[in-house]
C-alpha cells in the first residue's frame, strides 16, 4: 500500500450510509460501503492533514439496541430476517445462500443482549456464517449468510487505507 491512492468520500444519499472509493494509479477503482462510526482529525501541518475514519458494515448498527424478545415457531434464518427487517434492512440488503433447510423452533429467546449478539449467537448455534459483498449498483454492502464451504471466499484480506490530500 505504498503506492499513491486517491480516496473520495461521498455524503450519504439516505441517512447514515456512506461510501469510500479508492482510485489507484493503475486505473482501478474499489468502492467500500458502510456506516461511518468514528471520524477524527489526527494532525495538521502546512502540507497535509491526517484523519482517521472508521467505516463499519451497516450490520454493526444492530449492536446499539439491547432488548428482550421471544420468537415462536420460526427457523433461525426467519428470526434473523425478522431482526434485520426491524433495523430497516430490505431484501436486497441481505441474502441467505443456505445449502440446507432449517426447522422451525418452538421458542427462541433473546434476553438482555444486543440484536447483533443475538443474531451472532443464533447463527453460531446452527453453523451459519456471514460475510459482506459490495454492491456497486445499490451503493451499499450486502450481508451474505451461508452454511457451506462452497460459499466461503478464500484470499480476502482486510486493508488499512491512508487518505492523503493531493
């Protein structure tokens, strides 16, 4: 990441969503979408200003609401979908790519835990994992839920971006 890159921050179109795109000298552009959780000016000099920006997946917003709830006669994917829709996730915002059917549970209880912790716990109980894909058409990330190794993406790494003023 020692090559010069230009980053463009675009203001959210609807509410809290934001995007970050990077233009590399080789002409490639990569867009990353999410929610800005933290933005801080680190330092300023004559030539540059340094900032720290933390862009997290929209799913992270589920950590802000802690509650108690009971779900009856629903499968784990159905409960997860209900929780997501309560946070204004629409059908295009998530995709269940499951290789098997999950039976309805008589009773599922959420007790004094955040919606994110609850969803993670339920998914872990049945062996479903999630990952994110960037959808350039929707200009947001899509949560992909899966239970098979065929859907797992190998070789995907996190990156640390440095934004510099030209």
